[in-house]
């Protein structure tokens, strides 16, 4: 875990940095997917403040604490961020328990399949290259066509790596 400590209108001494690093490591140490943590401490109108932003996986935890003393402001913000971290960890554990094991051998019974759109598509004979040009011209990710040479219905589709693929029906 990378901890970035920033001081605003305050000089960061080694004892302050060590105190903050030790406390943050203790509070957030049990969460394994922390990308980085930023701690901002400073003084504003005779009030000390501390702010922690922790980037955890795909989520950001943020807390702010204000007090008359810098160390108590850090303790206050750490209490807040610890509550958020515990909530995040419990939520993650609950999601893992819910997902559990999936049995891929048993047949899936879906009783509520609904189609929102049914379109009649005119299919005309064309080459694979012409099908790609037509698909790109219309802005689609796939296109159904009849191959000029084989007279077989095929589907051309655009892959994530910007190449193209062809689906060809095969009788078993």
C-alpha cells in the first residue's frame, strides 16, 4: 500500500509522518486490495484538519476530521475511515458468500425470456469484405449476410481487438 502524505500550511516533520503512516497501516492493513492512500493534513483558521482518501479496488473511501490538535484530527479521521473500511470489507465478503459455487452441469431453466425487438432483416448476397463495409457504414457490431460464393448464411462481427470474425453455421 502506497501512502502519500501532504501538508497544507504546516511543516510535516518525521514524527508526524511516522505517526500517520503507522496509524493508516494499522487501520487499513487488513484490506488487501488498496491501491494507494492519500492523507492531507493542515491548519485552517487555527483549526487542524486531516483528510484521507483511500482507493480500494473500484471504490474510493474518503473521510475528513477537524479538531484543535493535529493528532486528534488524525485520530478522528482514522475512526471514520475505519468504519468505511469495515463496511467495505463486510460488503465484499457478503458478495463472495452469495456468489458461492455454480453448478455448470445442471441445465438452466429460464422461464421468463422476453424479446423486446423483433426485426425482419433483408439478407442479400455479398462478400465478407462487403459485409464488413456495410456493418461499419451502419455502425453495427455484427451483420448477417449470405456469402456470394457458398450461398451460406453467415454473420460477420467486430472483435474487441478491432479485427473481424465470421460465424458459419454447421449441421451436426
